[in-house]
C-alpha cells in the first residue's frame, strides 16, 4: 500500500511538473531566425492533421516555411461530434497555429488566407484574405520552391440542398445520412445528449425524440470487423436508434428526404434535423489543380501521388492527407504519418543539397487500429495484434478510446481543456445554449 501511495505521489508531482513546463513553454516562444533568402521556400497549404504533423517535424534551419490556411488553428476532428452536442467546447479542441509556428527555430510566416489557385508551371500560388480584419491587399501571389498540399477534402453532398423544419414530431426526428464513422459517432453523441440531458429537462417530449441513421450499403462501418458491426447495430437498437441499411437518399427537400429502400421503393422520411455525413470529395482548389495537370491526374477522387508523396504531373509539389487519393483511407492517422514522413524527406533533401549521400525511401504506413464511439459510454476498437487483429467493444474500450484521444491531442492545453469539459458535462450536464 505504501509503495502504491508513493507511485501516486510521484505520478501527481510528475503530472503537475509536466503541466507547468508545458504552460511555460507555450507562453514563451523562442527567439526565431529570420527568413533566409539563400534557403528554399516551402509553402504549406492547410493547418489540419497533415500540415501540422509536417510543420511540427520540418527542420526550419533548412528551409523558409510559409503556411497558408483559412483556419488559423488546428482542429482535433475526432472529438468534433462531441462539440456538436455540448459535451466539449469547440475551443478545447482548437490549437492556435501560432503555438506550433512560433516554436520553430526559424520564423514561419502564416497567411490566414485561402489558396485560390496554383500554377505548377510558374510555381506560384494565388491567395485570398478571408479573415475578418482585412488589410489593403486582399489577393496576392506567392512563389514557392516546394509546395505541400494538405488542404483536406470537401463534404460530399452530391449537389443536394438541405433546410430546416417546423412541426413537433418532425422537428424531433433527427436523421443522420451516412453510416461511416462520422455518421455513427454523431448519432451516438446525439443519443447521449437526448438521453442524458434533453429527456431530463423535457420529459414530456422523451417519447418523441427519434434518431434514424440511413446507410446505402448493407451495413454501417464497413471498415470495422463484422463482429463490431453487429455489436454497433445491436447497441444502436438498444438505444432506440433506427438503422436503415440498404437505403439510399435520392432527394433532399425542406422537410423530408426521399430514399430508395431495400425493396427499391421510394419512401419519404420527414425530418427536423438532417445531418449529412456521406464522405469526402476533393476541394475546389484541388479540383482546379487536377484540371491543370489532367493528363497525369486521372482520378476524380483526389490528387494522385507517388510513394514519396510527389504530386503526379507537378514538379516539386507534394500532397498529403485527405486531398490525395491513394490506397490509404482518408484518416488523421494516415495524414499524420504522411506529414512526419514528408518532413523527413525534406530533411534528406537538405542534406543531399549539402553534398551528403542520403537515400530517400518511400512512405510506409503503419496502421495503429480503428476506434469509434457508439454511445452510452461504449466504444469499439479493431486493433492490430501480433500478425492479426483484436476486436473489442464496450465500456472498457470507451475508457481506452478516451485515453487514446487525450494522448493524441497536440498540446497539454487541449488535453487540459477537454478533460475539464468532460468533467464539466458529467457534473453539470451538457450546455448548448446560444451566446
Ligand atoms: P484537414 O485536417 O481537413 O486539414 C485541411 C486544412 O486545409 C485545414 O486547415 C483547412 O483550413 C485548410 N484549407 C482548406 N482549403 C484551403 C485552401 N484553399 N487554401 C489553404 N488552406 C486550405 N481520422 C482518424 O484517423 N481517426 C479519427 O478518430 C477520426 N475522426 C474523425 C471525426 C470526424 C467528425 C471527422 C470529420 C473526421 C475524422 N477523421 C478521423 C478523419 C480526419 O479528420 C482526416 O482524415 C484528417 O483531418 C485529414 O487531415 P488533412 O490534413 O488532410 O486535412
Ligand atoms: P465514409 O465515406 O466513411 O462514409 C460515408 C457513408 O455514407 C458510406 O458508408 C456511404 O455508403 C454512405 N452514403 C453515401 N451516400 C449515401 C446516400 N445518398 N444515402 C445513404 N448513405 C450514403 O465517410 P465518413 O464517415 O465521413 O469518414 C470519412 C473518413 O474519415 C474515413 O476514412 C473514416 O475512416 C475517417 N473517420 C474516422 C473516424 C474514426 O476513426 N473514429 C471518425 C470519422 C471519420
């Protein structure tokens, strides 16, 4: 018992020390070297998983680095569904980009702008200021020596338009379209919100809240093992989330969607809230670039890159993450590993330029497993083990899910805020009141 006490004491002192160090480090950026005209300039488009992973690792002693992104923060997307129902504050999962760029050895220039065009021939990009505070120049052109595309992907809406509703029954019917991990996790969070909070405050409406998940394929979560798919579907059934598989949305109107059901009949489903989660498609900028080099960019689903992350048909241009189309799934795990890999490529390129003999090896992905939250404090996990796979689900997996996400967050600050939000919502309930 005494030994255990000692371990707890050491652990507490360690955690407090780590926290104090992280806070001090965050609040005191280094003195940075200025831009060096003799160095090559790497322009990074984006501030998401791929870009931030690259930025954290790139050695700015070797390059001038510029970042262009309309978001001046990194967003920890895995916890985004929790924000929609007030479990976690959106700010807790945002990491200001300055906390990353201002800790590099050389000044990293950040443009809170959208890149609107790329000219691979002249090696320039056009950017447009999208911030609220506009200076005299709102559009400009920036040359690059190397370009890193990490612009993510757009929402695949298949051109449908959606709107908001009126009557009570319809209003309280919440329909989620798409049974991939985004749709499933969202339906799960929505269920928890209705069950833990709304039903307590509005018991007279408890029977009227309904959640339906619509999926075109024969089952949800096709990337998970069959036993976890079954476990998810039975947990949803217990939680009274209706899962309509083999059901494809064909039309979206103001107050209803039209679906083709498993028997090929067209059926109307009225909704109050419609959440669209049917996967990714390339952003307009990515499409524009692909059109420019269309003889080499032959896939409509994203930028084709080789095993070294080089964009086919555009010299000195690299792409990572969701803006690419490759054998890998568009996940944070892949984007992060690609960002890290690319930083190591740039390190080697710098050494090669100095005359050293360095070999650049192709990117190799190491899958760390798949996790998803399915509601009522349960999660599922497919984890690689030895040469096989272990599939687990339940409350213990949920504790594991939380600890994995907390340890994967980019900063101590984010960890602190998210844990605080989890505790806050457990004690006081979720808060989605408008400011
Ligand atoms: P993003 O992270 O989307 O970043 C793109 C960046 O580009 C953004 O900063 C954006 O502002 C910027 N940008 C956009 N347009 C322009 C432009 N024209 N010019 C300049 N910059 C631009 N994956 C997992 O592995 N595990 C999970 O648990 C997981 N959970 C998820 C949950 C949700 C709700 C969602 C939506 C996704 C989840 N994913 C998860 C997938 C993961 O978030 C993506 O695969 C990952 O974000 C891809 O990283 P990225 O850097 O390619 O793009
Ligand atoms: P997705 O592409 O994985 O799933 C979209 C689903 O929508 C598909 O199952 C598709 O059949 C369905 N669909 C498409 N059109 C439809 C229609 N008209 N009617 C009904 N259903 C329709 O997209 P998602 O879930 O956004 O995931 C994108 C990427 O992000 C994936 O690679 C995923 O692995 C990753 N991600 C991972 C998470 C995790 O690991 N926990 C969480 C969220 C996303």
